[in-house]
C-alpha cells in the first residue's frame, strides 16, 4: 500500500499506536470484552471517560481498558471525517475505523502496556476481518498475520522492526529501528558500508534495542555503554530529527563493537 506524506492530526484521545480499518460495522465493546477474556484470561475491565457513556450508541468515546495492573485506551469507532483522513493516508478501502492510543508508561511497565495495546488491536482486527496499521512500526497486520502472532507474551519482534534504506551519503546503507517510539524512546540508527552483509547489523541493532528496553532509558550522546547480555560496547554518536514517509522520527545514531574484540 502506498504511504502518503501527511499524518492526520492526533485526536483528543491521544497519539495513535494502531489504526484498525473494519471490513464491516464496528464491533461493540461487549464483543471485544468477551473475545479478550476468552483469548487472554479475564476479566478485562472497560470504562468510559468521566461524563461519557460507553456502549453501542457511544462508540466514538474514549474507552479505558484495564487487565490486571496494566491499562490502555482505545476508540471503537472514529468519526467519519477521521476515518476518511486515515483511509486517504493509508490507501486502504475501509470506511469505518477505530484506534488504540498511547497511554503513559514507565520503564517498569512499558512492555506490558504496549502488549495490552497490541492485544486490543489484534482483537478489533479479528472481530471485524479488518486491517491494523502499526503507526510507529509503519506496518500492516491482516487477520492472517495476527493469527500467526498470538501475543501470548512480550516479544520485541512483534513491536519493532529494522528498516534498511539507502543513506544520503553515497556508499553507505542506513539501518534504523521503527517501534521504540511507542515505548517513549528515541529510535536508533546506524550506518554500514554498502556491500557488507545486512543480517548481522539487523541482529545487533535488535539486540541493542532489546537491552535499552530492559534498562528503561537511553544513553546520552557522547557516552559509551557496556551491554554484557549481547556482548557489545555501544557508543551514541549524535541525536537528530528527520521525517520519513511524512512521519517525524527522533533518532540516536550508534556504533558498537564486540566486547571480545577488546579482550
């Protein structure tokens, strides 16, 4: 699908993590609640914002979902104007859409909060035979994709991917993460000479992203951090902002070497 240049403005509900385009009428909250309880063990609790009703006649309101100590929010149905903006933006044919939005996270609960949000997006997709779009990963998920991703536990590969593109400077490949932003972190980037194998770079960048998620924070520019788990020494070179496919990205450029090389 073609990615257009501009994102629709964020709604009052917050920054969207997932957009879900429906193949038919939007589901009602009780359907999602029953599905979630069967799939992941309940109870999941749903409530509307103070002063707002939650139900089939109030689908456009913000709904807060809590499952154990974790929470996320979503809107079952966007207004026709919002749904139309996203339809034009994403190039899909869905006239009805919902969204799962970002909730505040802390280093201790970020992975669980994002996992709950992904589970809600999965449910809304499967209940309507629709299509989900992960805004930070810039990736689409159809029902067949979700069936292969049960989301029974947190796996970084379900929430982050590595993109390889041509760098502005000739002779280099550009590698960057897409997905760390949903955890409240800057994306990572690195450069490699053209012609070298890409898989080792992708694997190391994924390992570093996983370790940063575990730590809950990113090292400052100019610092070098030892990461024993992946066996790497990682240096942060610079910090910059770019726009990719119309989406603003905040990036930290890193380099690394194996700890074994210095032994």
